[in-house]
C-alpha cells in the first residue's frame, strides 16, 4: 500500500468520525465503495491527477452548452441527440492527439502494470 493510499484511508477515517452521525447513509455508501473511490491511487503519481480529474467531462459539457446557446433551441430530442453525438465526436477527434501530462514519465510503469494484468 502506498503512502498516498495510507493517507487517504487515514483521511477517510477522520471524515467518517466527523460526519457519520450527521450523514450515516453517505458515509456508509462511501465506505462500501472506497476501493473504487481510491482506484486512481494504483497508478503512478505523475498521472493520478489526470485519472481522477473531471476536467474533460466538465469541458465537454461547457462546449456543448456554448454551442447550443448559439443555436438557441433544438426542435426535437432526436436533434439534441444528434447534436451532442456530433460535438462529442468532434471533441474526441481533437483531444485524441493531445499529449497527456505525466504520461511519458509513467509510461514504463503503466506498461508493466498492464503486462502483469493481461499476460
């Protein structure tokens, strides 16, 4: 277990003590799914930020809203689906050539992780 994971578990215990009396269902839910919430800690430190961030999702939503604002209104649900699909496809093409910060430093470690998993 990495020191980051130990720190995260320690932080969760502090959180749990503070909030479990006020929000027991939330704390229980997080406790049940803690292994998922901390899954990004399995990856090398240089790319952990990229793995756990929601920036791409937020950027996609912002881009779709910006484009819809120009159009004004879409006539049907089908046209909304088509519009969103085309915008996401365009963004995916644009972002697929992007170099992810920290990936080059962690490339060999990631390769070893996945070779071990799939061999």
